[in-house]
């Protein structure tokens, strides 16, 4: 492997999450000692090119190079149940999710869906995801085998759910923890793969299982934790009945040692400021899943309070509660949810901030600052080549765009997988 450069419009992010844009940019990549390709240099072509004589340059006129998108919360086994209507979260789990996930006891089915899932991520420019598998260890092997073959930075784990779950997905407390530890040994830190300890949510896990998950998280501090919290009012009420002694839903996870950096909780809609302070103090992150929250009618994430309290957060698809793998659709839904002003103050999230929450900000929330998401020198060369004129309406809109924010907003509002011309991974 040798140095390779790409000349196009270039979007990067600085350490404060501010966008850096070059209308004529150059991205220089090269192999690291570990075989992973990294960003060697990036910036305006006029400033960068002279430092890299002889490096082959691929010219991509009219194209925009940007960091690969990061999906902070997705269920790969729910690929086939996108768009399944229900009267809210709990009936949706019962009627669609658990039957679909039960099929992942079959390794051949798991492998087929995993292949399709990773193809779909690539088509949509998503280069890293924090993913749920199912309760079947074979579903985790299928996920990581595919990710490794493709050289991707991916994080995932076996779902823990030993109660309030039907036959076919319910696991056994002791065995589920032994399986989790075996899977950590098999997959965590292999190449660019990371393991996530995955209690589904408090109602589906016994105290013993949550306690065991917390102990595993303490013994393996480099692993991730992923779960759900405060998504839906019926769910919150159920948790209050199950844990009357806890101060809040989030507090249940604290009691079992499940809040720390690299712990990521999907939704976080029904939190109060005490919960948000607990998230910040422990380094726990929220995976905001707007297409899912709108589709299931769960509620509206409060971006203003998240920013005010300094709680880590980033964007996620939450397929199959979410309706799209496409980061443009997720960012647009995040904008809609921000605008909503009945359940909390409405605000207009800046296009570059929406974009950062799905790239560098998501990396920071995952504890992968300086590794992916910004295209800063030294970070891994996971990026997308976008065609901002992929459709007639986009071409028309882009021609009138005034500055970076208008360019990014046109892509967020009108863009889809047709914009993603190429997804390059390190
Ligand atoms: N809460 C528990 N399980 C799930 C799930 O699969 N999807 C969503 N959106 N919420 C959950
Ligand atoms: Zn989810």
C-alpha cells in the first residue's frame, strides 16, 4: 500500500465540532503500521499538494468528500421489519420484532441478513455502526465475520433478555453471561471490531442478568455497553412498576454499574436534568433516533436540554423502528424533531451541527475521538464521495446555494442514497 490522494470539495471537522470546508480540497491517505489506511494530510489543494510530490491524485470534479457516517444505534436483524406499523413500542416488539429475531437461531439466515445489512450501510455511506444482534450467539458471529471480511470498524453484541420475552428469543441468565464473555474474547479488539455488552432494556433483563452485565463491563473496560432508555411512556411506566425504589429509569442502569464512558443508550426522550447530569458525569452517551421516534410515535428528543447539560449525544437510525438507513433522512428527521415546540422548546439545528452529530460528534460519543469521523490527520480513512448534483432538483438547488450551510442543508433535505457515489473504508 502506498500514499493515495483525492482532489474534490472537502468537508472535515475540527476538535470543537466546527466544519472545515475547502471548495478545492486534497485528502492524502496512507497505510499505517497495522495495515489500516489513515489520513496523512488534508486541506486546501493549494496548501497541501506541494507537501506530497509524486503522490497519485484521483480527481473528483464536482464531488464532495466527507467523513463516513456513524450510526450510533441500529438493529441489523430488524432489516426486514422496517415499516411495520404498530400501536407504539411494546406491541411493535411483540408482533414484529421478536418473531423476526427468533429466526436468527439459524446461522444461514443470520449470515444472509448480515451481508445485506453491510451492503446497505455501504450504499448509504455509513462506515461505522453500533449494532444490536439478537440473543443468539450465531447472530453475533455472522455480524463480526462479515464486518471483518470487509475491514470495517464495527461494534456489536449479543442481546441479553432473560425475562418478559417469548420463547425463541428469551435466553438463560447464567448461559447468556458466559456466552457474552466468550464473544468478547472472540471478537473484541480483533482488527477494527469492538464488542458491546447488550442488555436489551431493563424490562427484559432480570436483576441477576443486569448485575452480571455490569460486572462484565467492569472486567472489560474497553468494551461498549448498549441498551435502550426512556423511549416510550408505557415503557417508562412499566419500569417504574418494576423498580419503584429507583429514582428514574436511567437510575436503574446506574444501580447495576451500566453507566460509564462507551455506554450508549438509545432514545433518552423522557429524562430530566438530574438524569442528564448523571449521563454527563459518567460519560454515558445518548443515541438519538428520530425516524424511529416519529414512526413509533415515541416522542421528541430535547436537543436544547442535551446541549445545555453537556450530555454526549449523536444520531442513529434505529432500524427497524427507524425507517431508513440513509443518514440524510436521519438528519432531516432530527431537524423536524428539533423544530417540534409543544413538548419542549423548538429550535433550528444548524446543518453542519446535524452533520457533525452523525460523524465526528457520534465518534466522540462512542469514545472514538481521534479515531474516526473528522478526517483529521491520523484518523482512519473512512470517507464518502458524494455527488451533490445527483438529482435534477438537487442540481438546481445546489446551483443557488450560498455557502457551506446552504449546501449541506440542501443535501440533508433533498439527498438520499443516490448522492452517495462511493464509500471508502480504511
Ligand atoms: N426497546 C427494547 N427493544 C427495542 C427495540 O428492538 N427497538 C426499540 N426501538 N426499542 C426497544
Ligand atoms: Zn433500538
